[in-house]
């Protein structure tokens, strides 16, 4: 497949995820649990019919690892949505992308995967970016920082679990486990925090799962159809999109320190992708 097609797929994915994040931020009056609940419904409308149509075993083969992937996914997603109540969307998304640092640490511990010294240097540059945002950025809320770092940690664990699962599971089954657990967890936890949506809010809440599904679908298509080191860095366009959306839609202010911190995070992690693919 042409690289231009793969790049287009990744840009579609980034736009879908960016719109999902923007809608979550807009729906700030709803509790994170309720957002998780509705995020799952929209995606399940796609995954369950597709699994049944293709006659794929819905429970999969590696139930333990699928359960862990779902559990870690629910925790990461809930913490991310919670952080948006305290942080600018561009800041939250950029800090969440420090997850490869935690993924590398967990892979070293659990999978015995080697991390090159230069990768640690790049991870340090990215983490310095987080410290700059915290120390000099605009009104960095400590609770928001705690939630987004926790989200990144569990996202790092997800990478390791998916590596462990490998190709033994259909991607639809992996996504479905995650969304079913999000549906159950979000539904139960929403009971005491329920806010009845109006018609517009119903549509926006249900759109979360649709944007999330297409974001995941086109990201997978892009990564399957061209070299990862060309396509993966485009994922970081989401940070740029979220800064633009945050500034123009939510009147968020990003000072030069915040932008420098975001730049360092992106520099360290994008260069790390190139390095891994080049030498790995």
C-alpha cells in the first residue's frame, strides 16, 4: 500500500481521537465514570456485531491476559477522563504520551526486553518536558497531574500485556474485552453520579464510542499497511490538534514554558520510535 494512504489513515485516526477528547472536555459536567460508560456503548455497537458476524470466539483464548488488558484499559481511560477536569486538553494528551517510558520499564522487568542507553536519554528528555510543564506551565493542577501520570503508567502496562498476547487474539476480541469491562465498571460506578443528558448530550456521549472505534480502526489500518517508523510519529499530531482545539474551543492558554515542555516530550518519544525501528 502507498505510504500516502497509510499516512491518510493515521491522520483520520488522529482526528477521530482528537474529536473524542474534545467532546469529553466539553462534557465536563458529567462524571468520568459516566463518560467511560458511554464511551464503551458506542464502540460495542461495532465490535459485538462484527465478532458475531465473523464467528470469532467472543471470550478469546488468553482470558487472563485479556482480562488484565481490559482492567488496565479501564483504569487508564478513567484517569485520563478525570484529568481533563483539571488540565488543558493539549497538556493532558501530551503527558499521557509519556506512556512509552513506563512501557519500556515494564518490558524490561517482565519481558526482559533490553533498553538502549540512548533510549533512556530520550526518555529523560521527555520527562524533563513534564517537569517543565509542572514547574513553569500555566496553572498545572497537582491532582490532574496525578491522574494523567497514572493513566500513562497503566497505558504502559497495556503495551506490555498486548505484546504478551501477541497475534494469538483477534484485535476485535481485545477491544471488546476492554469495552465490556468499561461498560460494566462505568455503569455500576455511574449509579451514584448519574446526570440525565438532554438530547444533544445523548448524541455527544454516544459519539465518544464512535470516534474511539474509528480512531482505533484507522490507527490499526495505518500501522498494518506501512512501516511503523514512518507512521507511528504521526500519532503525536494529536497533541498539536489538541493544543489548537484547546486554545480556540476552550480558550485555554499555553505559555512558552508549557509549549517547550510539550516539544521536549514529543522530541524524546518520536526520536525514540525512529531509533527502535532503525536498530531494533
